[in-house]
């Protein structure tokens, strides 16, 4: 038998794929149903509005756009064109984001 060669990892062995600032909870992180993009849904369950920063941090993933979407995954607004976005999340509200990757 040939000698076993361990394959190189596709993603980093340590670290995070998604970073979210305090004040919001991730309730969903999945592939968007109708497109090859990533969906992130956040919840602010407090009584106060929160300034939130969300970053897709995987080094092997490049983001070309970020959109706000409805729960039915229809785009409503473009929020940016980098791997990180900031916005205010109203009290007791959900926000759904779509990260378009290359």
C-alpha cells in the first residue's frame, strides 16, 4: 500500500466562519433556497435597538454583495458589497441577510 498523505484542509482548522456583534442572536445560517448564496437570520430579543455588525470571516470565501431579504428570501435592499455589514436591529425584530459569494 502507498504511504498515507493527509489532505490539506479546505477551511481553517480553527476560527469562525461567521462573527456577529453582541446584541443579536443567529437564528438561521443556511444555503438560500433559490440561489447559491448564504442566508443569515438574526434576532434582537431585547427591549432596545442594537447596532449590529455581521462578518463572514472564512478566508476561502469572497463576498460580492450583501442583501436584506424577507422571510420568503426575496431581496429588499442592498446593504453592502463586502464580507461585513453594520445596521441597527429594532427591538424584538428579525433581520434576514443574504451573502452573495464568488
